[in-house]
């Protein structure tokens, strides 16, 4: 099932403010391992849209420990520089600058690693499984896409990614998931009823192209 309804917007439809073009922000969310990043990258390519990821705004282990947070728990909004992301989204919506500075995050070092500039394109894609549980961040989104997926499949995908790409051991993945990921699932799943477009559980990675075309034709 998909749901496509542009009347459900979180900020007023605007054409321009002070002579500057107004940007459309598309959010992509769902459980960790649901295929968000893959869909966001496909949308970015098809729409010539710049892409911002939740990972870009992680504080990193050292900064989290310095703030009194568990340095290894990345499945909480406390691990994300939400203030920095809100400032970035505000700058995007202002439309005054042709480019926007976004942090780089190094997963190997678990720390931020400088910045990069992205084009302040007409459409901006923002993806993440936790970001839009923040009402303030969600308020910047014009169109929210939810990747609906069976929890066990998402879990298997996440484990495979963390072992191959981030060097974790399988037992580490399991204990981390139980302690930090599982408690966030219900909160993330509530975003489904707020979404403008829902990709059903039976949509595989190979079936994303049709959804991409439908979304691109509607934005």
C-alpha cells in the first residue's frame, strides 16, 4: 500500500520569501535497516537533489562521553546534533545561499571529520530513522516517506551492515540491539501514520524504482 497526499504538509506551501526560491524538503524514515538510505540515494539521483543523512550530524563518541552520555549509543536523539541540523534546515529554507555546509562523519573513528558543501537544490532529501521523532525537525519536512518493513528483516540487514562495514562482531550487534535499538522501535513506527507516502512491507529493494518514479512525478 502506498499513500500519496500532498495536502498533508507540515509547513505552509510557499513559492518565495523575499525573492528567494523556497525549497521542498523530503524526509525518508523507517526502522534502521529498512532501506532508507538506498531510497534516499535513488531519489537524490533522479531529482538532482542534495542528500543529508542523520549520520552527518552524530556528535561522536568523545563528545557524547564529555556530555555525560553513553559514548557508544547512537540510537538516541541525544547522539545527534539536532541544534546543528535545525540550523542547517533553516538555512536551506531561507534559500539565500547557493550552497550549504554539512558535517562529515567518520564511522571508523566514530567522530566528525570536517565539513562539505552541498548544493542548495530545489529539493533536499533528508534521511534518518530517528530524526523525525523530533517534532521540531519534522516541522521542516514538506513530504514524509515511511519505509514499512518487518522488524526481523530490518534487524538482519542492520547486523549484516554493521559486521561488514563497521567491523562489529555478531554478539556485539545482538546485545546493542536489545539494549538500545529495540526500545526506539515503537516511537519510530508511530511516524507511519504521519507519513505522506508509505512503502509496504512487501516492497523489496529491487522494487523501489517504481516508487521513485511515482514520487518524482508528484513532487
